[in-house]
C-alpha cells in the first residue's frame, strides 16, 4: 500500500470512490452522483504545496483518497485552518486505508502551514466519527437539522484538531 499525491490520471478513480459513497445515500450531503467533468476544477485546484489531494494505492488500484482544502476561502485570517475529507473504496473499508491517509495528512500538515484541521460530517456517520476520534479529533459542534435526506432532518457535526498547541493571545 502506498500513499502519494494524486495525479491527473487518478481523477476517474477519485470520482468513482466518491460516487460509491453518494450511492449509499447517507454518508455525505450529496444526493446525486457526479461526473468527472463536474469535479475537474475541484480536483485540479489541489496542490501538493498548499492543499494536497492524497491517494492510497494498492496493487496499482486507487483504494482511497483524502483532500485538504481551504476553510472559508478568501478569509486570510483563516488560512491556518484547513478542511479535511476522505473516502475509501467500498470493499476496502475497515482495512486501515482511512488511517493510512489520515496519518500521512497529519504528517505533512506542518509543512503546509496548516495548524488546525476541521471535518464536517453527517451526525450518523459512524465510520467517519471513528476515524476522527482515533486520530484525536474532538467534536467541536453540531449544526442541528442542517441536512434533509430521505425525508428526514439530519444534523451536521464539526470535528476539529489543533495541530499546534499555542497559548491563547
Ligand atoms: C470514514 C472512512 C474513510 C474510514 O475509512 P476506513 O479505511 O474504513 O478506516 P480504517 O479502517 O482506517 O478505520 C479507522 C478506525 O475506525 C474504525 N471504524 C471504521 N469504520 C467504522 C464504522 N463504520 N463503525 C465503527 N468504527 C469504524 C475502525 O475500526 C478503526 O479503528 P481501530 O483502528 O481502532 O480498529 C470510510 O468509512 C469511508 O470511506 N466512509 C464513507 C465516506 C465518508 O463518510 N467520508 C467522510 C465524509 S466527510
């Protein structure tokens, strides 16, 4: 298993893995599958030196990905904070791939100037909560009834982690 920066050839695999999650119906806020063309800009906005997109590969197959992205883009004061999201190929879940991606993200964050990580997830997303807790993320908030899925109102959680403990100023 190797984890590396995504290359343009990985776009289709990244979209496929995201669509697997969308088709499960309740893992993220998207309700309809996406085409590679719709994610093209998002994919290529990532950059190894600021907001990388990481993929984990197993025997030549991309089995998971993790994205670091701007939190509230355009607000300079928030540049030290990044949003993290991650997806693992359906049949490869619970085999340590999410953990591998998270470890690599936490390793490189200091080099990227990222001091705070936040993740947003639907409140019933037990896999995501387990991964976040395993790596020391804490529950920082709940947006009640933020989502409407399958006729039900669902809250959205925010989990976060301080990567550098600083004295409050
Ligand atoms: C969240 C996700 C990336 C986790 O990936 P993964 O490869 O299954 O994670 P790991 O195998 O590294 O598991 C990490 C820990 O979480 C636990 N875990 C994973 N899925 C779990 C689940 N559904 N319920 C309870 N615990 C779970 C594992 O047991 C492991 O704990 P341990 O190492 O102490 O045993 C994966 O479930 C996924 O792709 N979910 C759909 C996409 C998604 O919801 N993304 C988040 C949207 S922001």
